[in-house]
């Protein structure tokens, strides 16, 4: 949409003595008004005025020069997910802008607040196929929460204020502000007014007391309930409210991939991860539940499997901030619209204290089966080759309270299941879009956002090569990311499907890899190779004690598979241990 200024005003405001500045400087000063400390970006012709203005604010804003615009978005995502703040990036027009579309789509599906400022050709050349012109607004309509194009300098502050409010409020998401070059060069009397209300936009639904009452009734009646914890709990900052609800109700809780770390791994009511490669107990017990309480999750197909058989014997309570998610995939007997930080305490206050210990014992029996058949063999030091599970286990033990970042694939599933989380915002991964190459730039953003915490990136040899140019960003910006490379010489997850469902026809999934040691050394990153069980612990300790970035290459078993696994299209209770 074109932005022409539409602030809600009820009365004329008295005039002030306002500084007269350029539109490009207004961009930077608007960022400062929003508390922005870090920007990820890549310069180019149509955004040069903003970069020129940024030159005078180098002591106030930390700009991270990435090596590819897609990585600017992924780094901003990592920053947002680690800090709870809105990530910010700036890119130029044409290919600079279009290179960000994958990251915008990833942020949209995973509800990550990001504000992207894209440069655009001058307004008098729009529609002429000018050099590096592209209709970025139309391109990004389906992958943004909101977007606009600004053609006048005086509209820049309000457009940015609106962008930050929309990106972070309600269900978060990415926003694009496309600014023409003449708007960047134009002059305006600068005044910034943060936006807290937009008449046509209602990010938070009023909580219906009748819905709360019905949810309370079902919870009090349930004999075999299970809570399904999604990232909405983390986005709402409702981790304490979740624990209070679970501990009063005595209900076991399982997490989606993005909901991991909302509840500590060792919490007695934590029964594991849901979904295709989740834990055995919560998936197998899905069939036996009489009540499923979905808290800030959207019933993704990787969680539900066959939706017609999901929770087939259960009533469903769906606690969700986005009304578009209600009944989209799974019918909710009781929808509870609203921010779970507000709705959860309303339910907790009114439910009865209950004892579900016998029901929880059933989960323990199933988890013991998985531990004996799957987990212990995966983490034990046996066989000729390193296993991904033992590597994750070793790193998790050494790095006691790290942020886990993963790329996409087999290492993602092993790391998510075997890494132990003590506090919230401790996992950053690509969920809905499953973007290979996400991990390295996201880890950079996470470490810059949370410099006091260790950041451990697990990445496969395929995923690392998709964005390996960002090793240069690590070198230039001195980002202390610990990279654990699971090198099996394959696109491992695709190969697993080819093995299980395509008669081992490994069609173009085997990789001939570069020398990763030389890549690390070229970017002045400490490196070590591990191939033997007996060297693993020492290598992990060396990585931990080394100041700055480290690349630990682990040559792992080439044809290892991730289990348990729900076959595609099957109900989740049809989860297979082998």
C-alpha cells in the first residue's frame, strides 16, 4: 500500500520548534526513538542516503554488515527471538529487496517481529522499469503482516512508528517500509510520536468470560488432559503463568518445536516435544487424551499429522491470540481468544487443584521405552562413528545455559530433542518454513542480541554451505558463535526419506564438501575436527574455553536416521520407533 499519512488526530496540536532534517536522517532518528540498538543490512544505490545518514550515528547504532540480504533478515530474526525486541534490517531496491523474501516468509510463519526498510527508486520513475526497480509491495503482500511505500519525506516518521507497533503487537510478524530515494533526500520538520493505537487494527481480542468458564469446566472434569505449549507462550512472556497453571492443575505438558524452553526441560510436568519427530509419549498418548489444551500454538501439520485423527477422543480448548487460527485446522470445542498472559491466570484462578499422577505415569512408561530403544543408543559412545545425538548431549552438558540455534534437517531434530533448556528464549530455529541456511545468520543475530549468553549453532554440511559467506560477518564483527557442524556428507533429512520411502534411491543428496578447516581459517575462526568418540569431550571443552567464534566439525555416521518418526499423513499416535 502507498503511505500518505493517516495519523488519528482529534484536535490541532500546538506547533513546536522542530529540527529540519532529511528523510534519510529521519529513518535513523526514528529507529533511535524506538530504542533500536542494532541494525542488520547491506547497502546499495537506492538506500545510500540512509547509509550516509547512518554514518553520523555510528556511535549510537550498531550496524552489522552481512554478506547477503537474506541473512540480514535471518540475523534480525535471531536477534528478535533471543531478546524479545523487534529486529531491524535495511537493504536496497531490486535484488537487494527480493533477496529478503525468504526471510520475510520465515518470519511471517514463525511470528517473528522484524521491521525491514527497503530503498526504492525515485517516485517519478516508479513503473518505468528503472534500474533496480521492482514492485516490492506487491511481492511482499503475502509474506508480511503489513507493508507500505513512502514517497514523501514528511511521512517517514509515522510510517516507521506504525511499522514498529504492528510488527510487535498482537501476533508478531514482519513489516516492510519501502522508501523512495526522493523521500530519503527530501526535507521534513522531524517529530516522532510512537504509536500505541490504530483505529482499524485490533491486535488483542477482549477475553470472553463465558469461554473462560467453559474451559474451567472442561479442565475440572478431565481425567486424561494434556497441555500443548506453543511459541505463543514465549511471545506473550507468559512462562510464569504457564507454570502456575500446570502446577495447580497437575496437567502434563508437551511442547511444539518453537515452544521448547517455555518450560524447563527438567520440569516434572514436561513430557517432551510434539510432532513428526517429537517424543514418543506425547504423540502416542494423543489418542488417549480426553482433553487437549492448546496454549499459543497453531496446530501445524508437523504437530497434528492427520488432522482428522488428532486428539480423536478429546475435547479441544484452543487458547490463541489470532482469531484466524481458530478452527483453521482443528475444531476447538472451546476457543479462548486473547493474550495467554491474561487468559491463563483467569483459568488458573478458577480451576480445582487436581491429581493426575496416574495419568502422568503412563507418559513415563512411554518415555522409558523411547529412552531405552532410541535415546540411550543415540548418546552412548559406541560403534565406529560419532552419532549426532552424542554430540548434542556432550555440548549440552558442557554449555550449561546456552541459546540453541539450529539450521534445518536431521541436526535440527536431534538438537531440539537432546539439548536441555533451563530458561526461556533458549531455542531459535526455523519452524514453519524450514529454511536451510537459517542457522548461521540467526546465530549471529542471537549472539549480538544476547552477548552475555553462549550461543551454540548446530548445522549440517548442506545448510552451512547455503549461507557460509556469513563466516565473513562473524570475522568482521567479532561474533563469538560456537558452530557445531554435523558433517555426514549428505542432505541428511532428504536422504532419510529416500531411504525409508523411495527404496534407497539417493537422488542427488550426496555432497562433495569443501575443506571446512580452510573456510574457518580464511575467516580467522578457531577450528577443530572430531571423528572419534574419545576425542569429543576434550574438543567440546576446547570450544567452550576458546574466546570468540569456534567451528567444531564433527564427522558423524553417514546414514543415521532420526527416530521416533510419524510417517507423512499418518496420525501422530502412529509414531514409529524404528
